[in-house]
C-alpha cells in the first residue's frame, strides 16, 4: 500500500482479500498508528521535561539524573 491512498483506492485494494487478510491489514495499521502516537507523546514529554528547572528535576530523578542528561543531549 502506498502512503495517502484515497478511500476508494483502499476499498479496491481490500475488496479481493479474504476477511482475515483485511483484519490483518487493519490490525497492522492500528499497531503502526499506536507506535507513531506513542513516539510523538514520548518526544513531547522529553521536551517538556527538558524545559523544567534542572534542580527540581534532579531532585525528582535522583540517581537517574545523569541518564536523563544523556537523553536530553541525544534529543537536542
């Protein structure tokens, strides 16, 4: 399947398929959409945390503070 397909083209693509094949395609689409949404949410959370006061954040993270700094550097 190609990106940005029209609805009629998707129906034409799925019509000769068996029901189980259509369900597999739909399931893969939903799983892919979920991963994209979670990736966006993770990036948003990291950016929001990067804007927080470093002292408060290091108090909250305690032992994980150095790991957090590496994550912020990787995403910037």
